[in-house]
C-alpha cells in the first residue's frame, strides 16, 4: 500500500486498471490488485504468521481499543493494526508450517505509566486471585485502574476486565463463570491506565494456568515415536532370540544380517527421534 499524493489522474477514487484508490483516515492511498501466482514458502509463512496472530488478537478487541487508543490517535493506524503489528513481529515462534504464539512475549499495551511489581496469580474455585505491590512510584497514581485480560487460546476467546481494581488495592478477584475456563489453558496479561485514560503502562505477562495443550506437530511426533518404538521392540526381541539360538551358519545368513542392520538402524533412530515420553 502507498500514499497517493501525486497521480496522473489527480486524486481518483475507485479502481483504475489494476490499482484501487481510496481514502484512509483522511489520506489518499492506493494498492495493487492482481491475480496472485503460486505462493512461495516465505509467503506461506507470512500468511500463517498473520493468521495465527489475528486469531489470537481477535477476542481482545475491548481491551486493545483502550490499551492502544492513545498510540493510534493521530495516525492512520487503529488499535487493532497496532496489536497485530507488534505481536506479529515480537510474539511468534517456530517455523512454517508450525508457527505459534509465544505467550510470554505478547504485547498488549505500550506506555510510560508505571507497571506494578510482584504480580502473583492464584487459581480459586470460581475465578482467579491476582495481587501486586500497591506502592506508588514517581510515575503512578493511587487511582490508576488495573486492566486484566485472560486469554483462552483453545477456545479462541478472552475474558476482559477493564476496571478490575485500583492500583492501591493491591489485589483483586477475577470471576470466571464457565466451568471450562478453570480447567483449560489460560494466559493472563495486565496493564495500568490512568483515571482519565490518557496514560497507559506497558503490558505485563502474569503467567499461564492449566498448562498448554500439545500442538498437532507434537502429537504427530509422539505417534511416530510410538510406531517406531513398537517396531524396534519387535525387531530387538527377534534379534536377541536369533543371535543366541542359532548356529554360526544361520548367523551369517542374509536374513540375519538384514535383521541385525534393521535393529541397529532403529536403535540409533530412536535415540534421536522427537516425541519420546518424558
């Protein structure tokens, strides 16, 4: 996408040839429209990265509309654009086709307001208990509001608490009204906003609850390991039996040499194969 400040057509609006002209937040811009060819691996990786981060950010609209509001003002970007941009660059891990979110590196706000120290998270029977150091630093105020976001990645949902507590409270309770919420993966983030919402802190990752489910690739690795291990056990038993129970002539046969080779290959393969039970 490019700004359309000079054009042989003046300041057009709409499609001319394979170029579309339109206004974005008061600025004329244009983009190319065409029939894409076969995507490269790099393009596929970029598409997967965008898809992963968009699915993760989508349930957080209420939170990021406030947390990125001030940063988006005066620019052609909106809070959603900023959240996508930051997290696509900073919070993804892995290689295509196994790109996923690194929850510890997620960014949900940027600002100069002070973040509280000693954040602690405990799961209760009906929700979460969150606590922090309530002392007031140079760049903080007693009436700063705590914003909390609880991401439920396996459900592609999020629980949002925009005014969970005041900074000086030092603790708060976050109710979770669905049974599955307390049993499935949760990733918890917080930030502080000033009472007039003109200042915001950097977001902080509080932690994970209930662990993280295995990815498709991890499940596939475990299944493959099980299959190879089962074959190895069968070959190892046959090799052990034949290596001690037959004459030298049999041990020198082609069939036994093949059995021995398969045994040795499988043994080395298992030693380096991912998916081994911990």
